[in-house]
C-alpha cells in the first residue's frame, strides 16, 4: 500500500475520509425518489465501501489518489452506468 512521506498509509486516509464524508458531511442513508419511495444506497471512497455494499445503486467519491487520471468524462459516465453509482471525482488540486 502506498505511503505518504510522513509514513501515513493512503488506506488510513481513505478510512478517515469515509468517516468525515459519510459520518459528518453527508449523513443521509437513503435516497428519496418520491414521497413513497426511499432507496438505500452504497457508499464508496475510491474502491473502498463504507459499510455493507449490497444495494442496487451507490455513490462513489473518487480521490486524486485513485489511479484514473487517464479517464475521460465519457469513461467516467460509462463506469457510472456499469456500476450503478453516481461518481464524484475530486480534482487533483484537492489535497487529502
């Protein structure tokens, strides 16, 4: 596993990002389609699930450390369709 210069492993950072994003910032656990339909969804940071990933749809936050720099917007759209995930790609300008 990759490490930063200070010895911290990227996996540790990803776990902390999951806690912050899905525990503090975006606490919602269900997507409301209409007043009668709520859907649970999977939550990912890069390829790492937050909790059990057994739902039909999900949200995937991609950090700059995930190796997809060569993917175009079209490639990300196709990945979203294949995985049934809303994909949010953080800019390389964002430091984690």
